[in-house]
C-alpha cells in the first residue's frame, strides 16, 4: 500500500512528500481481519500502491476495486493480480473515481494530503452503497474524526449516519520510508438506525451550520435565532444539560432530539438555510 497521490506540484503537498509503503505483514492481515470481509463483498481500496494489501483482500473478497494513480505501481499491481479475475485495477486519481453503485466496503491506507476529501467523498452521501470501512490515516485526523468534542460541521453530519471509531495507533516505523507522523486505524460502520433520516440531510445541515458558527458556544447561544427562549428552556430540559454546555459536546442522540424539536415546534421559515451552491458541491458524487 502506498501513501502516494499526484498533484500538480510538490508545493501542494504540505503534509505528504514521497511514497510510504506499509511493510508489516502482520499489520496488513490485521487490517483485513478487522474489515471482516466475505466472498459476498465488494471491496474498494484507495491508494493500492504495490498491492501488499490488495493481494490479501482479493483472497477474501468477491470483488476488489484497487485504485492507484502511479503508473509504475499500476504495472506492478496488474502483474501481481493477473491470476485474480476478481481484482480490477483502476488507474485514476482517487478524487475522480466513480463510487460503486452496489453495496461496498472500503479497506485502504489513504494519502495524508487528501484524508478529509476522501472521508467527505465516502461519508457525505448517506444514501450511497458505502457500508463500512477500515482505513489507515494520519493519527491527528483520526483523533479529530473520532473525538467526542466535535469541531467541524462535516464530522457532525457523518456521525448522524455512521459510527466512526479509532481502533489503534500505528507507528510510523511500519512504513518504508517512515513518514514524519504516526498513523491510526479507523473503523467506520453504517448505523443500523440513522439518527437523522436521509431525506432530512439538507435540513439538518442547515441546523448544524448555524449551530457550529462557534462549536465552543453554549447550546443556548448556538441555537438562538432558531428556538425561542421558552423553547430553548424546554429543549435543555429534554437534553438534560446545563445552560453552559458547549454545543460541540452534544451526543449524537441529543442532536436527534434538537432536530426533531425543530421539525415539530419551529415554523419552517425560521429553519436555518444552507448555502445552496455549497450544498450542491458537497453532495455531488465524485466522477
């Protein structure tokens, strides 16, 4: 597997410079084990590198879609998998691929520089076929995505439909050459029962964007302008929180209560509006 992603210039790669291949076979098998793959599964691997993980995945999965943009690595991948008809090598930029239409799993060691765009590509579309994933990423990003204290609207949105859990840290020494920072293994699982229905994505996004203008603000301050003072008082009672609780520390189920309260008691004209152009860009599936 390779942490490699071509962009137009080296200057555009502040967090990533070079190829970092995972060489620990025990770790590679652990990643595949955690993904719990069966012959019924379609697995998408983003940044397949020289195929260290690909050749483990294609022994377990029904189909493997291995994406790699480096021509040299693509040649190696094709040689290594020529006896495996269940493996399709996709020579393309990760951010330009078309996600599978069928249900799929992601098992990947992704490039540091495009960690958040990849996560958005997978998680911004709750009605997609993405079911679960085991992803190795930069440790700082992994902590941000799995923290109980949420600072980014997009992370909050993801958590309405997916569980995101940090499984373990991974030392930089497991890569050759070692990167400057450690990595982590993250498990993503689609919730059996979403907190917010898929059809309400845009309405919840408007609420989240309004509330997260300052994630450290108290719930009352963050939600002022949507709810009246009496409604806020009743809402805090329903949430079982004090007046000063920061909005970024609300649990997922509490956000479900906030949203349902808005839907039931706040006239639609007072619902926060989203930036339509930004929303359309965010929801547009990668091609």
